[in-house]
C-alpha cells in the first residue's frame, strides 16, 4: 500500500482534508470504540497534522504538539489508522513518521503520549516506556508513555 504523507498546520488544511480527519477520528474513536466523547477539543488549531493518504482516502493520521501545549513535553495524539489500512504496517509507519516530524520541528526532545493500554507493546517497540499507572479516559484504559531522547 503506497501512502502519500503530508504534514500541515491547521490553517493549511483544506476543507476536504479537515473533513476526512474529523470523519476518520469519529469513525474509529467514537463509533468503532463505542465511546461518546468531545473529539473537537480546541487543540487542533495548535497542532501539526500528519496525514497519510492512499487511493482509498485518509489511511493514517496523527496530530503533533510542541512542548507545553498538551504536556510539558512534545506529544503525539489522535493516532488512528483507517480500518481498510490495518494489518499493512501503516500504523508503525505513521508513528515513525510522527516521531521524525516531532524531531524535525522541535529537535530530539522527549515525546509523551496517552496510549490506550492494549497498544502498550506496540509503543514500547517504538521506544516508548510506561510513565504512569493505568487510568480511565472516556472509560478506556490508558497509560502515559514517554520516548526519551534517542
């Protein structure tokens, strides 16, 4: 699966790109995970958005924050792959590209994430370590994880 990657500030997103981002986040985080929550949290405007497109549409997405916005460290959030892209390695590629984008924009700084607990091993394979006890966020078990400077 060939993915075309774009990194954009909020005000550089087209209306179509913004629609696809919000649609994918809604499809996975709210409908698929059966978790009603307020996805639009007034943080998108402060983020860089990494979008991965295939011929089928938006396949993978994250939003990236400089230190001091979501956490005291740089952070990666709203990590999502479309159902049609799962099992293709696109999730790993998405995170590798996200880490690289953080480093290119803010240096080789620690990166903090709020990870769904079931993905702990996946994130550990990318250099993240558990940083907190398990907590519930929107009734889904999460842990905070940090990737130290590499």
